[in-house]
C-alpha cells in the first residue's frame, strides 16, 4: 500500500486501498460514523466504531494492520480518527472522499 507521510494532512485514495485489499494486504477499515449513518450505507469490509468510542474499543483495532479510517465524505471525523490512532502508535490513514467516494455516491 502506498505510504502516506504521517506528518501530513493527506488522505489515502480509495483505489489504493481497494488494490491493497485485492492483494490481500493486512488492512482494517474502520468507519467512525454514528451507527445510523453506518447502517444507511457503508464500505462492506468496514467495521463501525464511532469516533467517540475509538479509545474504548481499541481492542477491536489490529495493531499489525494498516488502518484506513472512513466517514461519509472524508476529511472530518476520519481525519480526526486517523490522527488519534497515529498518536496511539497505529499505522492509520483517512480515506479520501470517504464512504461516498468508495460507493460512488455523489
């Protein structure tokens, strides 16, 4: 998977993550939206852990994986979630365009 400079505010492109999944790389997608938002649409491979619950649910996040954080449009909650996980020692990035980009929702 293309690495993102952890000191930057850049996101990771949807196609990069999809390609890495196809190549069976160890990736975990975490959707940080509220349950209702997640249930309305989400990336099939994603696990729902709200941004507010990340620290309480950290046991569900694999340290040996590359973590991709998603929200609806990308850049809000997902960026905050990725920053939090990076501070906790995880290899985390946020998804450009979020769930909407992944699912081609406009």
